[in-house]
């Protein structure tokens, strides 16, 4: 069975694994994201050489933040600044002499679900990925929908508040991401946001901290509001939610309560699409990148 070396480029870590045509994973590991492009390329080259001593790999499958063109170029901004506006696919091919395929990270999460997860066999589904911001992807007619300008699924930029007098605008990533919880708690406690993490805030809330409890309650309500909007705009069969916070045991029960609160506040007909967590969590982007490689070479 053919095997591929998949990389998940993130702002904090670079993850990699060997994945075969049935999504079986081996040799999985990660390193802190290098500070410079050349350091990243050196790591990729070294990893390819090391893996080749143990496995026969047929190509490199890359998950990367940012808008990715059909030619594997990173357009605009992403969580890794030195990748902005470079022909990533070409650069990696030249560095490794291996076939390369590059796809947006949220799209990879959706492809993993479409290939082997919760969206198998579905025609219309949405994937929402919650982290420092909110990303997403659209599955339409059983395939990934990228949009005319590659912005399909950029749910995080949906405007949830607009003041016509002050021209203030707040969008979903600002209000409904894990960084929003941290920012809100830090502001109310008068401390630096860098001194807090989402995990700490949930722990403090469990120990009775009312500021943390309120911030978490507001987070779920804002998240539910955005989901309600998407349900009415797309009317999907299923909405799948990923990101580290979705692995919490109480995540779906808390979110479901907030979705019901939003529906009751609206007081109109409610959509019936199911909302649940993704099948794949930490490995989703690696699996989806591999599926994208297989699709691109078929």
C-alpha cells in the first residue's frame, strides 16, 4: 500500500506523519514551528531523508494556514508570516525532489471528515474549526467548495455586530474564538492576555471563578449565534466542529444549550441540521492533506 509523508504547518507546531491510502498513521511527531523559512526547509529535508530510510513514501501532503491557490501558492496572510505570498508547492518540491500537494488547513479538516469521518456519504455539510480564530470549510454536492476567489468557508469574518454611528464592526473570530475568551478574562482581571490560556480559564471556572464562568458562557452563546446564521444560510445536513476546545467532554452539551437559547430568542422556525464534533481532532489536517494529495494526483 502506498504511503505519503504529511505535514501540518501551524503557528505553534509543525506536525508530521506517514499516512497510507486508507488513512492509517505511523511515525507521527511534531516540533515547534521554526522562526525562519530556511529553518523550516531544513527540517522538511531532514525529515524526508530520515523517513525514507524506514518507509517508501510517494509524496508530500501539506496542510497550511492561509489562502492556497491551485498552484500551491500561499496568498495574503497566514499564521506563519514567512510563508506569505510564496510558491510553497514549488519551493518544497525543489527542496525535496518529491511530488507535493498543498491545501488550506481548514479545508484539510473537512477533507478528512469527507474521506473517513462524519461527512462520509453526505452531500452538504459545514466544518467549523475553532482556535485563535475561527476557520471553516464547505462541502457541497459531496465535494469541497472553495468559492470563486478561494474564500469559501471563511466563516470567521462573518460580521456579528455593526454600529452605524461609530462604524465599529465585530466579526465572529473576534467574538467566538478561544482567544476571545482569553482576551475578555484578561481585560476584566487587569492582566496580560499572554499570562493566560484557555485551559487555565476553564480550570478557574470549574473552581468557581465568576469572571471565567461568565466569559465561557458568553463564548458559547456567540459561537451558537454564528452556527445559527450558518444553518439558515446553507441549510446543511450536518455541521462538524473541530479545534482543541471541541475535545472537551462538556463541549457539545454546553454548545447545544446555547443553540437552544439562540433559537428561543429568535422565536421563528428553526433549522434541523445536526451539529456535532469532528471525528478527527489533532490528526485531522494530516489526514485531509493526504486525501487532497490523492485527489490531486488521481
